[in-house]
C-alpha cells in the first residue's frame, strides 16, 4: 500500500461509523480492571456473532487505583485495533478533572501517533446534567454538575490538549434527552462538537414502557436530543435492556426482552449510526440487582441470546 493510501486508511478507521460497547473502569464486584481484562473484553467483542464491535467507550481516562496514570484500557485498545471514545469524569470536582487531563497528556506522551489514530472523540462528563437536574435530584441520582461547570471543563480539556497529538479531537458531552432539552443546558450544546445520547426505555417509568413500546420510546427520546442539538451530530452512547432486574413500570427484565430490544433497536442502528451499547460485561457495582451484559461472564457459556441480527 502506498504511504498516502495507508495514512488515508488509518484516518478513516477513526472516522468511520463506530459500533461498540461501554467499558467501566471496574468489574461488577468493584475490583479494578487491568490491561488483561480490557484486552480480553475487546477481543471477545470482536468475535461476537454480530460483527463490527470494534469500538469502546470509556468513562474515565484514569486507571482505577491510581492518581492519574492513563487507564490501561487505552494500551489494550491499541494492541487489539479497537477505536476509543475516551472519557473525562466530570462529577468529582476540579481536582479530579485536573488529574483526568494529566492522564490524557501522559497517554499522548506514551502512545502519541498510535493513540491519535484510535481516538474518535472525548466525552467530558456523563449524565452530569441529568444528575444535577430537578429530575435527577428527585430520583436521588447522585452528584452531578451544572452546565456552567461542564462548559468550563470542556474548555480546560481543549486547552490541556492543545499542541498535542489529540489536539482537534472532537469533544462532546453525554447525557439524557431530558437534560439536553432543558434551556439552562443550551451552553453545553454550543460548546461541544457532538452530543452523546443515553436512553433506557426500561427506566422510563413515567410512561407506558413495556418491551412492546421500547422502540418507540427510544426513538422519541432520540428525537428530543436531536431537536436540542442545533444541528450537531448526535451519537448514541448508551442504550440497552436488562436480562435481570426488578420490574420498572411496565418494563420487565428478561433475556427474551433483552433480545427483543437488541433486535428492534440495535440491529437497525448497527453500522448506520455511531453507537456504544450498554453493555458487553456488567461493571456497575452499585447496580448488582441489574444485569445489562449481553454475554455470560463464563466465556464458555457464550452470549445470553443469539446476537446475529436477522
């Protein structure tokens, strides 16, 4: 391959339609995920019956258990030819954001060109606006951050990466449609290059939400985010249905319903829009009563249902 063609191919690899999963920094029991864990998970995602899962979304750039060492998921991605939507956790305050930026800078120093060709974007925050909204507060969703704070952090990330191999990488923020459409959050829309859309009809208990309505609810929520986007790209950063969990409104967690949601929502999006499914392996130690993973922890047991789209 000629040099120009090779460079074009490398550039295209990080700008093509993205299809992948979300990867937390910890295992479901709270233990830290290491290089070998991420390498194993990325390799498994690429061998699923439904092809094309070659991208990974991260919530933080800091390795679990360290102050500001780059998350080992990055090196595992480089070694497995996995694209990355990097994350900066934005609900833990200014000092944590400082450490996130330090981790990103160190990652650039460690892997420079190899990192640049794998990174498709950086998300500054994840559902911070929702958690700080009246709805999030009423739902005891946890600590969030308001629009002014998120805009400040976005500016800091851009400034911190200026002059590095990640300068110019598209920066966005991930949130719920209920947060994106709030007028007080319009400044975040103005500040980002893309909007991340998180949507879980299973949790939409204020609406009629059995599995038969899930597809309509998902696309209704997506239309709300797109309506607030000012024409900027909307990436689907989290969606899924649990195989295990309590009844949520009319929504029932089951493997059958998980498969229906995968086919009715996922299969039409895979290969057509940027999407990171929730999730390959469970990683939320605060939600042990729920399981969104589409594969069994025992690799010999395979996936929970046939993943190949019809």
